[in-house]
């Protein structure tokens, strides 16, 4: 089965589909221009631990930030308890109403919000299996695949993710990190993880349990500290 993409209005001419191709190209260019300007507007307000789709905030920067935090604790004899979190079908489950509310809180002008709403509205997709096609279905959420605004929108959504411990966020992958000082035998990670689950539910997302893993580094790795478990309502 192959997704056939979004249903766009077609402009027919005697020369074929040249007009349709031009409109698609122009829309892509306009989307990129608006997205870059929007990022410049949002940049000063974004979380310092938010990486991806930002200048100077690449995968390398995210890894360096996480490792520096870990090593600062481990070098002093402490332990680090970490949960690597993955959100299931992150871009497909973007709730447009929640996204617009967060954009509004960032102070994005109403005219740009209206343009964003027009950009996301009236989109349809269907599935093709060999030569058979399903009927068109209107998309009520999600972001267009391969779009410039998709990752940027997810940055806006995940910016306010806070659990009570440091959270390093790289688009739809997040890392919860708890530093435990030497001789500390207790952990609050269960509480932090519960806060994460509450945020995921509030923002209409889903946790990918099969890709969410926990790791303990340092002396506590040899202890019998109980693992963190996901609340059954999120299965």
C-alpha cells in the first residue's frame, strides 16, 4: 500500500500539468520563507534544551549537552538515571488546536495564525494498493510529510515539556535525566516519568513503549532499585 499524499486542486491547461507543478513549487518556497521567519521570531523563547531544526542545535549538540551533564555527575561519584522516550507517530498525531494555542502563547500574530490554519486545513489523503485507490479522507490532524513546517511545529508543541528533572528534547525523541549524588539510594524518576505521561496525555500524543528505554549509570546500576513502569492507561 502506498499513501498518495494530499489532495490538491488541479489546474488544467492545454499544455498539461505545468501549472500544477508551478503552484506546488511556489507553495513549497513560500512555506520555507514563512517557516524560517517564524523560527527567527520563536528562537529567543524556545527552551535551551530543545534541539533539532535550529541553528547550533544539531544532533551533535544534543549529545554533547547530555554527556556533559552525565559526566559531571559520574566524575563526582554519583549516578545517573535516564529514560529515553520516543513518541509514536509524532507528526501524524499533531493536534492542530493545541498547536495553535501554543503558537498564540508565543505571541505569533493573528494574521500568521490564520495563514497557518489555511495551510493545514482542507487536506486529504488516500491509499493506493497496486492499481486500486481508496476514497479521499480529510485529515483532522498531523503535519504534511516532508514539509519545512512539520519539525518546527513539533518544536513548538514539545517546548513546554517539563517533568521536574532535566529533559533533553530532540524533535520527537526526549531524554529524561536524573542526577543522583554519591551515597544516594533513592530516586524520583517514577514521579518524573508520571509527569511525562501526564504531559503526553494532555497534548494528545502517544508514548512508543517499545522504543522507550531506561538506563542507570554509576554505582546505582548495581543496586536493586526498582525499574520505572508505564501506567497501564497508556498501553
